[in-house]
C-alpha cells in the first residue's frame, strides 16, 4: 500500500487508566492496583493509528502549555505525526481522560476537555486551506468545539477532499455537518443519536437493528455510513443504500479503549491511498480487533505489516 496523506482534526488527551475487577456503579468505589498514563484523545489516537498503518499524517488541534501537553506532542512526533498545526494555549490545561477498565476489557471514560474545547475554528480553516492541496483524506472527531468540527468538514467539502466524520460524541454540530456529505462512522449508540437528532425516519420493516437507521442516514446525506459494531464487526452502507456486514475478526480482549479510534485512523489511511471503501473497512475492522489485545488506547494499535498479515490469515 502506497502512503496516503491524512489530515486529522480532533482532540489530544492524556489518559489516566485504572484497571479494576469491575466497573463502578453509581456511588460505588472500586480499587485497582495502580494508575497508568497513556497518550489519548480520539483525534490523536486516530492519527497514531493512521501513521502506523502507513499514512503520512498531519494533526490539527490544541494542547495546554503544560508538561502534559509537551509530552502529548512529543509522543505524536515520535509516531511520525506532523504537529505543526497544533496550538499550544497558555492558561488552559491539556485535556485529560479518566478511564476505568474492568477484567473483561470494558471501560468507562470521563473527559476533561481542557484545550480541546478551545480549538479555534478560524485556525482550523486556515490550516486546512493551506494543507488540503496535499491531503487525500480529512478525518474529523468531535471531542472539540462544534464550531471547529463544522469548520473542518466544511473546508474539506469545499475543497472536494474526502472527509470522514467520527461522531463520538454526537454534538449538535454533527447534525449540520452531515448535510455536507462526509463518510460517517458512528457506533451503534451514536448511530441512534445521530438519527434521532437529525430527524431521519428509518424504514424498519422486519428489522429493528442498525441497518435501517444506517440506510436512512445514507439516503439523507448521499454519503456512505460505516457503523462499528464492536465484537460483531462493522456494517457498511453505501450512498446507494447497498448494505454489507463485515464479520468480526478473532480478538483477545484486554482493553477496548481506542478500538474505535484505531478503526477510524486505519480507515482514513487506506482510503487516502485509493483503496475501495469495502477494502478499507475490512482493514480497519481487522486493525480494531488487533488493537484490543493490549491495555491503553495506543499500545495495541497495529503496524501496516501486522494488518496485512492478519488480513492474509483471515
């Protein structure tokens, strides 16, 4: 696979992870043996996944002028990600995610947005207008301000550059941005939220699963919808409404944190080098399955060679 060029717009966090026997319920305290610190943020994670999958990656976002921010940028640079367009903000802390992971690899996450909430939409437009002539795919995640999300999708759309919008979480700007026709990559819950927020009317018939919602959304936007289904694989609905279920890959689950980010980064990397959407989804699905075998959002993200080998074995 030749190297495609991916520009990612999204959040940079530092993840503080505690592994416990079970996830806490309301008002409960659970105790684990310690706390680990990892690089995080959906956008930054996806950028790392895309770089490991072989893409040339630029990153647009913001961190605080603090030790956590400096460390977060250093980790991205070490992965080969260009961070020239990451703003370093005074008097604003770097974003932090507090993550609890149970014995089955399931997690709970709370995020303090910090600098991510101050990503400037005008700075996003300016950066994208400069780099879009050398970009094959723009990937946008939504842990940043809604204005910045819309600015990114709008700039990519206006330039005719392929855009992927990962609506995690589903913020109000998503409803406006999907009308510009990006490829949308929700999970099951996010798909339901997008459909509800946008007023789309699925035609359920005999099915009440994600397929009618995804088909309705694709009809509305005129663009493909890719639904990540965790252990059930992925659902691909084309702009024409054609539907395909991509079956799950075998996985040893230690931590599901970052699996969706891995999926999106690898999807962008493979689309950027000109692969078909179907092939790109298969590669992303395979990479996500590989990623859950290690604790931490990025520790299990596979290399391009590992993805190729797993696809060959599958």
